[in-house]
C-alpha cells in the first residue's frame, strides 16, 4: 500500500539537544530516502529572536544565516518546512524571563500566558512575525496551543468568565481565534495548524460558534501503540474543519527520562494511525498527512529524553511504516542495510542481550554509547539491590564500622568494574556527543546519566575498601583506615 499522496513530516523538537547544523547535512538526505517530505520545526529558544524579543534566543540559538542554510538544505532534499511557535501554553522559554513574567496566567508557573493581558497578544504576534519573516515561502504555520493547563485562574480571567458566563474551553477558543485571525489578516496566503487536544472534548456547537473552523487545520495527536480516541471525535471535527492532520511519534513519548527507544512500540502506534485514518479520512475534504513527532523534553524544565541519533533507526522504520502500511522482515533487513549495519537493528534493545550490530549512520557512536549506558545502568541498579550490600554494609553498619569483609568482597569487584566501565563510557560519549551537540547538551546528558553514577560508585568502592581494611572488629571501632 503506497501512501505517496500524504505529507509525512518529521518533527524536530529543538527545546532540548538541538543538533549542530552540520548534522542536518547528514540526515536530511536520509529522511528523504526513508519517505519524509517535510519537517515540522519547533525552534523554541533556538530561533534567533531579535529586537524586543532578543532575550528569547538561547545561548546556542541558530543565527539567521544558519536558519537560511537549514531551509536550503530542506529544499535541496524536497522537505517542506512548517515552523511551530507555541502561542498559549508551553511558553516556559518566554515566561521564565523577568521581562515577560507579567503576562503569566499564574504568577508562580511559567507555562501559560494570560489570554486577556493587554501585552500577551502583541508579544505572541511579534514572535510569529519574526519566524514568518525568516520563512517567507512556507505554506503552513503551526501555532501549537496544546496542553494549556492553567486557564481562568488569574483575577482578570475569572472576572471576564463570570461576566460572560463562559467556561475555560470558550476562553481558550476566544484567544486562539484572535491569534488565528491576526495571522490570516497579516499572512492571508498561509494556512494554520494547531494541536487538537484542548478542544477534543468540546461540543461541536461550541466549536462551530467560536468561528475557529475556517481558520485552522487541527493536528490530532496521540502517541500510544494503539490509538484510542473518543468514538465521535472524527464526526464532530468533520462538521467544523475541512482539513485535518494527525501526529504519531518515533521517540520521546514513553517517559520523560526515557533514553532507549522501543521501536516496536512506535511501529504499532504508526500502524494503528494508518488503520484509524483509513476509516475516517473520507469524512474531510483533505486528510493532509502525518507528523512523526520526536520529543526531546517534556517541557523546557524537564531533563533530556531520547536523543535524536539514538532514535534515528526508529525514525527510519516509522517513516517506512507510513509509506508502505506495514513492517516486514524484508523491510527490517533493508533499513538495517541503509543504516550501514552488519546485522539487524534491534527493535526493542531493552529486551535484547545480543551484541549490537556495527553501523555507520550519522550519530551511531551516540546510539551505541546510549545503549551501552543502558546495560551498565541495569547492572548498577542490580548492584544496589544486592543482598550483601543492603544487609551487611548498610549506612548503619558503615556509621559504626561494623562490617564483615566476607560479604563485602563479593560485590566489591562488581562495583570496581562498573566504575571503570562508566569512566570509559564517559570518555567515549563525551567525544561522540560533542561532534553533534553543543556543550550545554553534552554537559547535561553526562551529568544526569553518568556523573552521578561515577560519584556513587566511587563512594561505594572507597567505603567498601575502608570497611574491609577495618577487618571485622567490635562496633564503633576507632581504627583509622581512611588513607
């Protein structure tokens, strides 16, 4: 089953671990070969905002020249670009700055703007204008607007809702319609997209009355391995919206601290989307296609989840599922060969004890390093549950120098080996990560996932060796063994 008529966007979530531009040179041709024909780029603070918005640009934000080069690379590889700018929720990268703090809906929380504050719409409009200016040739623009968790909580919004007798969903729709109307007036040739979750349970009459229908194309997202949405969703949406998109995932959707991609989970999710849209696409004038999302953080303050290079095999396979409608052993072999692997790429590495194949795709050293980390992490956690460690060298035992070396000598070699292996991996991953990512990404990943283990294991080895030197004496022995 060929689905060439559908758009297949690869989502680049740049609010965490944004790659250096050179990495796009390597992967864009591969995305095209795997079946992608577009990019959904969520810049966040990697966009080079200027003027009154210059504070929004992060320390490693792409320059205007780099943005132009990325767009040219995309064009050279027949990848349309759709920029995504959040306009309501997920605005931590804006609202964390003191300059913009006053437009928060909840003063202590940086996620959501107050939709009624006089400064909100001008600030959001300026963000849109700058991104539009750098993307003059786009057909679609994505305004985000998902997961707006705080609405109707400030005094201004509460008073307004009381006066008009409207619920949160109507306040949401009023604000989003204002944003969309401004875009339509300024950029009449552009079409807007937005995430659908905030009106997924809204009655069709309320949606119709809001006037949102002609202004936007919803992107219905769900990242489960089996799509489960309200049964009447498609009928309701088809009464309001002429065109529709959907979004699946290839990474970043199975846990905020997940580092190892379960490819099989995402294969099933994308196959489930194909079945779902085969049933419902006829209800709309146009089913536009799919965005295969790859989330890098759950929000601006969260830690990094799966890195792009370590999930590149998942992306390749998920795109092929959307192109062909299935995933077979022959496809598995073909994609593994395209990735330069001398064996089959593991579909669920967490359940694979066999050696990983050698590959030569861009970022393979990161991929291999992450999976080596995962196996070491499992060994580390197993060590922490070791009965001899927990029962004969508890914090109480150490406090009173009351340990029996016969038990400690069992786990000390394991701890020393893990310490050595984590140190080796640290050196290799530091080099591999630095080739692709900026130093803040390298520092964060190594600190969160390796430095803490090095510290813990170093302390464990040091303490164990000291307790063995004490030699099983009476409680609270004062022998000084710490050298």
